[in-house]
C-alpha cells in the first residue's frame, strides 16, 4: 500500500495521478480491509496530496462507502470524519455524503438516535457552500423524526424549533406535513395534551390524498383523529378542553373510532367504570399513563 501511494504521489500529471489513486481506492474498497482504508485516508489528508486531488478522491470514497461491510463502513466512516475534522471547511461536501451514508446505515439498523446525531453534525449554516432553505428544512425535520422514533422529545424539539423558522415560507407540502406531525408528537410527549390534540385534529382534517409522492391514507388520518381524542381526554379540565371535546363529539368521523364510547361519556360527563378506564389505559403510550 505504502509503495503504491508513494508511486501515485510522485506522478506529476494531475489526471494520471487521480486515475492512479482511484485504482488504489478501488482495490481498498474491494478488499474491505480497515487498515488499508485508514492508510488511504491518512494519505489523502496529508501534505503529499494537493487539495484539489484529495477532494475528488474523498468524494469518490464517500460515494463508494456503501460497498463496504456494515461494521467496516461504520469504523472507516467515523475514522474519516475524525481525521477530516481539523480541515472540515475544506471537505464539507465529502463530510455531508459520509454523514448521510452513515445515518442511512444506522437507520436501517433502527439506531434512530445515532442516525439523528450523525445528521446533526452537518453544518446547515455553512458560509463555504450554498445551502437552500428546503435542504435545511428537510434535514431538521428528518433529524426530529429520527429522535422521535426513540421518543426523545427534547432533541426533536431543538430541530423542530429550527425548522419553524423555515416552514412558513416552504412550498414543500410533504415536508410541511411531516413538520406538523413532528410538532404534534413533541407536544404529546411533553404532556401538553390540549395543544397536541389541536395539532392532531388539524392533521386529521387534511383533504388531499396525494401530497407530492406521499399518499395520505384514511388509516393515517384516523390515527391522527384518535390521537386528538386521546389527548383531549387526558388534558386538564377547563373551558378550552370542553370546547375541543364538543368539536370532537360532533365530528361524525369520531363515531367510528374505537375510543368513541369513552369520548361520549367524557363529553356528557358520565362516570367511567373501571373496566372502561382499564381498556382506555391499555391503549395509551407510556408517557400518557401518568395522567390517568
């Protein structure tokens, strides 16, 4: 490996130099060898390689990461990110690709928070490259959704708050809907049940059945409506809760919900029997049980 790298480094013609490095990189990727891969990365980031060359080779390397075995991919990708860090402003595009690839891998393994942390390391406010607001919004929403898979409302909220400055001017309907769902879930997890109920109810009233390339099915809308009912029942008593209960009770869609008998009794201020309370409790999420 050392002799091959030294030989490539000595080539004066830049095009030939890049081709030789690409040949070495291809053999490194094919071998799935961690030690060789690390040596290649170290060489690319050394003073022996001009920046214009190392950028191009690390770009290719980042795009080829998926060919490595998952555990090898993780180790090499994390090693590369650590080695690049002192010069990260020179390799922002390459870091973006590596982080996205690694996040995809973590997500495929259902390591939601790790995937979110990997994406959160992307510099969305870089002055070195042009980043549009749609990309910023999509990343903030994606990170929030990943944290919510682990019911981490605190970290999810930090990114939804960032997204809130971008969503008002967004024309991306799918992203805007994902933002709304995240916001409702965060309020729910924080036990702000009345606010969550209003958000869920708003989502349940979506008229479109096709938004961009995303199909809105009746089941998803029914889940949002059911979540609105549950959160309203769990909310603290008061005039606003009473108004929301009335709205839900009069919405004919609610009569088809499994939870409707509970809604009816709560709205009409009838006493719930223990079996009814127990049945309701079984449907609740862990963070909601405390409110019964």
